[in-house]
């Protein structure tokens, strides 16, 4: 688990590598695992961060942990090698599927919240954990729809997966807001039913509403309602680390610094800017 002192971090992307390198108080970053050459060496910018004591966490997007088929062994081995290459304190992936029957979706797709789906996720997570030498954190995704045959609500679904695997929770607070908004639920109800002491770290990202549907875009500023949820979460159990996710339409450096400062203020962690 990321130590409490790691505080506020940012998703490392080549487009903002210079900005990230100049953050004086930075203690951790996250990188898309599939973007790192598994045979090494680590990209120079990431190696420089690691050498100055910044933890680098690989975040997988292609394992398809929720797929009905077993995770592909070569993908699991590559994921584990990247975690070792980066000397990561933990690694993370999504509770989702990205392929079925050999067809690639190109997106993270939600699972039906059924006991059969729980079994599939648990089996695949167990396979990944067998190769990893560090803890694995699981991220529930933002879903634009629910399957009609759901048997479990989201809290029950997630708790069963976490309990059976012993995995940590990567809680994306923007996804919590998006799902609650789109389902007409209260996001605090979910926070009150999740094992917040199992949170490895937290994602904070921006989004936008279109035609009444909130989209988790990662290309818009973090809205106030998401920052308010960060404060609510931190009042219940302050997470050990929070990470700003931005995947495009990068704003000027001053705006990124402002978002990092806002996350620090909402969570009670020190500023890193």
C-alpha cells in the first residue's frame, strides 16, 4: 500500500512529463502499464522520477480481469515484469472486460453484477496475484449502463470481490460521482458501504455532462462536486494517496497546479506544487 506521506500525485503522460518532473513535493505517479517496455529499461523520465524517490505505479488497462475467459498468461507476465522494472509499491487494474471471444472492444466495459461475474473476476485476479510480487489494487469503472440481469448492488459486488481476493481498492472518486449521477443514487451511500481502510489510493478526474448523462472524460477540469466527494471521503477515512488523472486536452501548467492544490485542500494532504 502507498504510504500516507505520498499524498497527492499525478498520472504520468509523455505530454506533461516536463511539468511532472518539476513538481517539488511529488511523491508518486501512475503510468499506463502497457506503455512501458517490459524488457526495460524504464523510460528516462520515469527512471529519473524513481531515482529521486518518486514511486511509480503501473496501471493496467488491457488484462480484462472481468472477462469470461482466463486472463492471457503473456499479458499477466508482462504486467508483472513492468511492476518489477519500475520497483513499484503496488500495481492496479480495472474491474472490467475489454475483450470477448477474441474480439477487442477498445474500451473498458462494465460487468453484469452477478455471482458468476464475481467468480470470473476472482479467478482472474488470483491468477494475476500469483505472478505479482506487490499488492494489486482493483478499480471499479464508470459505467454508462447497467446489465438487466444484475443480482448484486455495486457495494455488495465490490465487497465480495475484495473479500475473496484480498486485493486493495483503487477508488476512483470521479467514477463514484458519475455512476451515482447516472443512476440517480446518492454517492455517499456507496462510500458508507465500502471498506475505506482497504483503499490503496484514489483517482480524481474531470468529466462533463451531456444530455443529462455525466461522462468521465479525463479531459475536463475536476468539478467542484467531485472535490466535495474527496472531502467527504477524507472525513470518513483519509486515503493514503490521491492521484489526478488527465488523459488529454492538457491545460496550462497553472491550471494543472490549481487542480493538484484543490485535491490537496479537499483531502488534507500537503500541496506538492
